[in-house]
């Protein structure tokens, strides 16, 4: 798998960028480029772009709002529209919604509190680039750590997401007030996934669980074979 | 030219912060508060003659998230 080419974008205030790079490197090998938010261009021929968790720009204005307007994001949006796989976790999910690559918005948790714990999730579809290594309906456990993970979209958008099989993960318990328990969604083409739980923090037993591993194996396996 | 942009959550969008403030007001013994909605106030100092269309675009592109928020632009007399 040495030919896998990926990039992890670091914004000022990102703090899961190294974990993300380690996860991709450990599972996919190859070259994990580290890209700075102020860069205008991405490396050539990328298979996967990851937007990590953290608190980009101190969450000023709205979570992910400033990061989504940074120079590198124009290149990320172009790449996503060309079909390059893009994974946004936590703050990365917020950046993807603010950039318009995914619908809806992530609002303050309904219970106001920052939630930092492991949560049970249901894998809603195995028919995606990122979830083919899971079974539909499978129960997994991943850590969450966020203050603004309360997914909001209007009913028509939620119906469309459900109807098109674009809900990737759902919380099995109430976590943050998300509409219909949504924890992760796909874009219409299926090459962009945004999710609040952290798969990169659950890839080996030392993390306390390795349920996130199949996500990286799915996307990396599909793209290496392609 | 000073411009004041008020950003508020759309009707129907749950406002956990407003709810917490409401709860705190009740805790302090204030009665008769029916609802609280928290928003954001952004003051801009822009070149004289900045068009309404440009101000509108600033709001739509960055200052407000049109999925969940409304905005109001108000020019403030110097």
C-alpha cells in the first residue's frame, strides 16, 4: 500500500492532526502530506484529504467558519468536486458544512456542556467508500469530544439524507441533541464524509478500542485497489 | 462608515445558549421572561460608499450562516 497519497490539513488550533496522520500512515502507509491552512495548493494526485479535529481559529465567529474560508479550502473544495475522498472529523466536519460541501450546520450541544466520552454508534450504511468495512446496523464505539456537535438541518434536507442513504453514522444514545441522532453524513457523490466521533482515536487496542480502524481500512483499501 | 450587523438564530432553531440564559435569569428570581434568544453583534467600520450589496455579501459569505441564522444590517450615524 505504499502508493497511497494523502494529506492532512492543519489549521491554527487544530489538535487532532497528528493523530489523523498517524492513523492514515499506520493503516495506509504511503505518503501523508501535512498541509498548512495558508497554502494555496494541495499536493498532486491525492487519494484522500483529511480535515482534523480541534478548535480552528479558536472557534471564533462559528466553529469552522474562518477555517472554511482559508486559502487551502478552495483547493479542498475543488478536489472534493473532482471526486477526491475527503474525511472531516469533529472540527473537520464543522469546516465541511461551513464550506458547503455537506448540508446543515453543527450547533451548540443541546445540553450546553462539552461532551468528552466514548459513545455507541450505529453504522447506518455499508454502501459507502468509508463504511464498506462495517456491516449496516453494526454497533460500534468511538470517542467524541465536542461542544458543538448538535447537527441541524431542515426536515426536507434530513429526509433527503435519509432517503439517499447518506446518513453514515447515528448515535445509539442521546449525546448532543443532533437531529435524528445524526453523527456523520455523506455528500451526494459519497466521496465526502463528515462525522463528529473520532475514528482516528480508536485504531488500536491501546486506545481502548479499535472500532475506527475499519473506516480507514475501507477508504484506503478501496482507493488503493482502484 | 460604521455598520452594525446583528446575527440571530432563525425561528424554530433550538438555541441552547438562550435557554441556559433564560434558566439563569429565572434562578436569579426574575419573573415573566417568556423566552431568550442569544445572538451576535458585529460592528464594522467600512469605507464610505460601501454598497448595500457588498455588505449583504459579507453577511451571506461569512458573518452569518444562512442555514441557521438571519442577519440585519444597520448603518450607524457617526
